[in-house]
C-alpha cells in the first residue's frame, strides 16, 4: 500500500483534485442552477425561453438539461461544497485517465499530466463543459484499449446517449471515432502491419461510429441535436464577443503552459527515437487546430497531446540511458521509507482537506467579489420598474436571484439570442454608432444595472432622463428619472 509508486499516484490524484476544486465564478452556473431546479420541479425540460423579456417564448434548445439537473441536485444535497468538490473530482478523474493512457514511467507521465492540467485551468469550473472533458477522456481510453479488447467499443453508444443529454460536446466523441477510423486507414496505407489493424478492426469501428451517430436523437430535442453543435461553432457573435471562444492570446501568462506544450510537441518528434504514427499525427493536428481556434478546446487538445508528449520524452530518456534505474527490479522498501511515505501521504491528505475547506468557506465572499450581490439586494428591496437591462455576464446571476420577479435582457445563452441581437447589445453597451439608444427605446427599458465603468453607464449618468439610485464598486443602478420621481 505504501510503495513509493502507489504513494506517488495517490498524491498525483490529490494534487489534481485540489487544483480543480476552485471557487465557483462561472457566470453561467446561476442559470444552470435555476434551470435544473425548474426541470426537477416541473418534471419536464424547457423548449422555449422562460427567463428573458427579449426572447420570451422563443424556441430554446437546452442541450445541457441533464447536466443542469445534476448540478442543482448536487447543490441541493451538499451546497457549494458539493459543487466545488464534485466538479473537482470530475476534472481530476479526466486527467487521471490521461495519466493512465500515458506510456512513460509514472514520474514522467505524472509530470506531463500535471503540466497539461495546469494548461487547462482557464477552462475549469462548475459547468457542463467539464462533463464533456471527462467523457472525452473516457472515449479516448476506450478507443485506445479497444485495439487489444475490441468489445470495449460497445460502451461508446451508451456513453453517447448519456453525453448528448449532458452537453452538445458529444460531437467531440463522434469526431474521435471518425479520426480513429481515418487514422487506422492511414496507418495501413503507410505500411503499419499489425493484427489490430486487420479488417476485423475496421468493421466494428465503422459500425460503432454509425450507431453513435444514430443514437444522437435520443434526447428531448430529437434531430435538432445534429445541427446544434455546428450552429454553435459557426456563430459569429459567439466568436466575436465571448472570451472562451477567442483564440488563445499567448501574450497572457495563463496560456504560456499551453504554448510551451505545443512547442514541445513540435520539437520532440525530431529529437525522439519514437516516431508518431499517422493516426497520432492526425489526432494531434486536428486538436491543435481546434485549440488554436478557441480557448475552450484547449482541454480536448491536451487529452491527445499529453500522452503523446509523455511517450516522446520517455523514448528520448531511454535512448540516452537516463531511466535505466527506473527499470531495475523492485525491492521491498525499508521501514524508514515506508514511514516517510506514510507521513508524506498523510500530509497531502491534510493539505487537501484544509485547502478544500478554505475554498468552500470563502465561496460567499467570492460571490460578492465577482457578482453584483449588493445591487441584487437593492433590487429585491426597492423594486425599481422593469424592464431591466443588465450586463451580459450578470444575466445568469439575476435569473437565479431575481426570477420570476424580473426577467433579464440578456444572459449567457448566446445561442438563444442570436448574432443580430448580440451585435445590437454590444453597440448599445459600447455606444457604437448613432443608434445606440434605439434598443433602450425599443424595449422600453426603465432600469439599467451595469458596471460603473461601462461606457453605457457613463453615458446614461450624463443624461437628465436617467437617475442613479444605487452604486457601489461592482454595479450601478440607473432608472428613468420620471419613473424614479413617481415612486
């Protein structure tokens, strides 16, 4: 139990967990909570928008409905601590599977896995996308293990049914199937002759791919889920306004681990005696492109890149005789080493528990720092007139705190609002063009809740038609002057 390698794996698992158990700051978690709550209460999923006055009653594909049920159920049972710990376990499990797939010695594979985990931190959080990360990691493990155990492929359709109800990222799983099918064909074309690449491999893999695509409609929205991922990927407004859909800015330090890992995967193939096979190059090329196109795809890239990089580094060190000692026969550990391992493991366990406790007890303060909690309290007690125009990132928070008393102008469901509406909101928020006030008049906005430094806030403060009724460091509440005078 206290063998050094086992202790290392336990510490790696604890380390990944405590890295992933972070404060909840994702602005969408709030409307996920509310939707999960209402889905459980009503015993049905939403097919139209209930939350906004700008899109009320419009068709809405809530592709994350099952994730939202899971998120709210976890919150109701265990509060913020349950969400923080639960999603920490999900993220840690995803990267432990990456570690399991990495061919290097445990210490090499563990170090590269931690590197990959650090690179993916900007995409972590209590969000349905995290479940896509775990399922994508499971998909890759099963696909790779299926060369030796073909029956594992039959788990993939079942996982696809689960995945399509959790998140539209199910398309990643089908993409992996297609890439493996194409990659295996390239391996054969380039002369790789292995029993696992016989026609007996291609037929079941092709069949499983077809079955996984065929089970996609097994969700509340049916055939619509075929086109939903592609509509999202090609949404101009999402690519233009939502940070996680931007290409990574390598001038920012948080993307430096990703940049270094990408550079390593470019340089090491030239130095390592191990040559990547066509299937591996295809997977790496496609996922690298995806990561360079959007930040939110970086974790998927890392699922592929980390095991490849681990194998390349191992081959380099082995050729130079640097890891010969790691292959020496194992000997029973002496008592002092066992005791040291026990203390080391106990110390990490204590640190993990203490760190988790710290994060959980500071979640209320994090909420106050990240969201307009005081402004919401003011709205709940003073009840300024609706309709209310809110900041994009605060829409979900208002849905959780103020719905149904107030409907929102906009929230994180950019797919629901569409490109034209997102453009109009950006034009109003940033005072672009002469018609920036048109949406205020069109929707009869009576109250505005925005950050103090928002261009629209500055502009409305200077207009006699608007009156400031609340302000703090997070938010400013402005109302129509005649409305405020009549209250």
